[in-house]
C-alpha cells in the first residue's frame, strides 16, 4: 500500500485541494507543515492525530515543519468556535509554545520546529495592511465556513483577521523553505486555502501548493473524543498521569477501537485486521483495546512509563499493591478519594472520612464481613489503627473495599 492508499484506508483523508496530490505524495518528497496554537502548555489527545499524520508523511520521506503559533496564538482561531477565545499574554503564549514544542519534538524528533512569533512580531500595521491585507477580498473571507458560523453571534476584527495571519505563515514557509503542503484538521480548510490563495497572488498563479485535511475524531456514541469527567486527556504526565492516559485508551468502546487502531497506531493493515478478528471472536479478552493502549502510551510516554502503567493496572486489578513504588502509587491513585493524616487514626474513622462507609456502623459491618483490605491485606480487626509506621514507604496507606473501590491515606 502506498502512502495515499494508507491514509485513505485509515480514514485520514477528509479533503484535498488537488486531484494530482496522490501522485505527489507517492512519488515526490514534499516539505509540508502542520501548525498548532499554544492555547495551553501541553497538547491533548485531540491534537495527537495531527502529529501522527505528520509522522506518517515523514516515514514516507516527506519533510515536516512544525509551526508553533506563538504569534497566531495571540490572535485566536475562530474556526467553528462558539465564542471568542480568551486572549493570551505574550508571556503566556511563549511559555505555552515552549511546552508544546518539547512534546512535538518527542513525536517527530527529526522535524524542523519554528515559532511564527519570530516573523509575525516584526510586522507593523502599515506593512500588514499594504503588503498582506491588500491580497484578501472581504467577501471571500466571509464566505469561509469558519467565519460564517460566527457572523450571527459576532466576530471581532482580531479573529476575523486570523486567516490572513495564518495564510502569511504558509507564504513565509513557501518562500523560505520551499514548503508546498499544509495539513490540518477539517476545521482548518478555510485557513489552508487562504494560504494557498495568498501564495499564488504574491508569487505566481502557477505556484503549486497543496492542502490536506483529516477528519475530526468523534466517538460512535456521539460523545466528544478526548474528554473525561475530569477534563481533557493531556500528553503532559503532570496533567494526566500515564496510568490515566493508558486507562483512557484501554477503556475504548468496542465500536471505536478498530478505528482508533487505524488512526493512532502504526500497526500494519494485517495486524489491525487480526485485532478485528479477535474483537469479533473473543471480545471479552479486549485484546484490541490492550494493543491500542500499549501502542499509544509507548509512543507518547516511552517504554518505561508504559511498563509502570501496566504494573499499576495489574496491581489495582489483583489488589496486590504492596510492590508498587512511590511513583507508581502516585500515578495510579492521584485521582482517587484521599485524606491526609498527621497522627494515628482508627480505621473506622478513616473509612467514613474517605466515603468508603456512610457511617461508623457501616464501617464496622464492612470490616467484619472481610470487605476491607489495607495495603493488600485483609483487615478484620474492628480496633485497627492506621499508623505511619505501617504505611507503604512510610507515606501511603491504600484501602480497598471489595474488588474495585480504592482510596488512599497520605501520612505527613
């Protein structure tokens, strides 16, 4: 399978600007770019697909330029947003850009990474209006779906000008690095085509530049991809622990998992079809989900962090938590109910404070019925005292009710 066929099979082609792009992708080596505005100091998995598409192109010999929008991030992309973004300060934008660049470099270590603040910040208002703005027809700009969707609710001139600024990015990269292809999600179509129009007006109508978009990822049940009750799934392990990252993927619904394997992993067609067979014949084993979680966690966080996430997962399933080190405990228990104690405390009181029991009476019943384990050991003593000296690493006491309910006590 060639590159174009592979992208189609994986469902990663939504729109393309030219019919001859398939031949270009398969036979030539193009310089292409992908942009991301630094609205936060980390990417989340909603961004991840774009970087993986870029990696697929790179694997076939195309040269990626990753543009971190330190400049465009100060403006805000209106594309299909219901309201205007909160404007970032220059300091926030550049700090966020630094965090995103580090993550992008991990996924695409050979890519050139640039920050459009470096060239956009030198523009003055007269240059912007005379040298760039004169090439844009207002009626043409308003015809873009990304703008039309905001006209009724109101759109500021700041956001309205975003497509001009991003178009200037494409022209800058075309002029300085011979970049002839921009890729992005389907919501970026208007910005991509605006850049192509600018290049043809500034240079020559015959300038050969291209655009590709890939579909935005959605879940089969209609809920938003990449979101949980606690918020977005971030690539930064300090925002989303590696364990929680792994768990998000391993809990992928059966109706979504094969598409996710196609979109987010570099497994071959034959390997993914094997996973599809296992899903049909032995869905209870969840081999496809385990494969998906392992592949993506390893890609984003590395082999060592993946091993830790699997170890924590197995420990929580079995209840054998005593072998976990401090980092693994913090990875697996960061989002669970917890209390902090500074002195010894009766287990019964702890169960109530941790919402494991609704009352001391229920706490006694749970202990008496063998439903409570402390650091992996059953506890039936109604007078049991939680002490720091018995804590794991003298820091944590892990309490389990039944097979699934966990909570943690932190000792100061």
